[in-house]
């Protein structure tokens, strides 16, 4: 909430970015996801928002890749866990059930990454041309997000297997 108020000192794009962060944090709370996941995602999202508002992505070349890897992985993990709790993935202890959770989480993360890149394109075209949309940037972002999502799926499957023992 404080980030949203401080962002008003910068520009309305910053306000929109922090409003998205607040919306995401609220959704995680409503879904009653584990507190460590909520905290990690909130910190990553706020860090990403501040990096955007302070234009750190233009100064630190690897920061964008790191944010896509970590934040997309956390969001994919949250979505994968929410789908698992809603019994939309297999909960069997055998291999197929674990792989189903990995594949579902990775797939949801891939969709989130594509939506994120479309939002960046929309932002570049309709909001502020400083938003980067070069092909190399987009491909790197998607690759990092996909890796983060797959790692989140593997971590979720391992955790579910341990919880079910």
C-alpha cells in the first residue's frame, strides 16, 4: 500500500504498477496460500515494481531476467498450488501425479509469461515507449519465466510428495 502512495510522486504508470502488485497480493491472501509464499511473492513483486518506477531495468542489464525468473516462478507456484488445492491436478503419490503438478505449474507459468509480455507490448505501444519490447528481450524474458515456472513446479511436486508421506 505504501508503494502505491509513494508511486504517485513519480507518474501514473508507477501507480498502475503498484496497483497490480496490491491486487496480486490481495489475491494470494484470498486464496489462503502459505505465508512464506505470500511473503516471497510480495517482496519479489514490490521489488519488480520499484525497479520499474526507478528505471533500474535500463541500468542493470540482468535484473529483468532475474525478475522474470523469480517472480514468474513464484506466481506459477502460487497458481499451481491453488489448482492442486482445488483438485484440478492429480494428488496421487505415484510419478504421474507428481509430473502432472510439474506440467500444470509450468504450463500456467508459461501462460502468465505470455500475458506479461503482451502487457509489456501494450505498455510500449499505448502507454510509454520506454517499456522494452525488443525481440531479444522478449525471448530472454520468456525463457527465464519458463525456467522459473518449471523450477516452481518441481519444488511443488517435491513438497506435495513429502506432505503426503
